[in-house]
């Protein structure tokens, strides 16, 4: 199916929402969600449900990233350890 293309896109671009992946890869949202579910079951990615609000309307989706991937800390000052 489209699992290889979705996995490669996540490897290249990091943590993304399912509808962002669908828009960028020109794959239908249903196919992207099916691919993400398969990748999550295999343990290749981490997936969690999110609710975003677009113009006051709730939009359900998945946020995904590669398993074992830890994002770099955000730039800037960090609170001191006391």
C-alpha cells in the first residue's frame, strides 16, 4: 500500500499530523490513516490522537513520529536546576 511512502516522509520531516502527511504526499486521508495504523502496530512509529480546532471546529487526527526518536530541545534559555 502506501506505508513505505508514509514512513519515508516521516523519516525526512519528523513529527507530523496525519492530514499534513496526506496533503504533502497526495495520498487520501483514509489511506494515510490505514498506513499509520499498520506502522504503529509494527512498532515503527509512535501515534497519538489529537484534537485540533480550526475556525472553532474540532478536527480529530493522529500525530506521529518515528519510534525511538527524541526531538532536540527547543532553542533558548532553559530554567536553572535548583
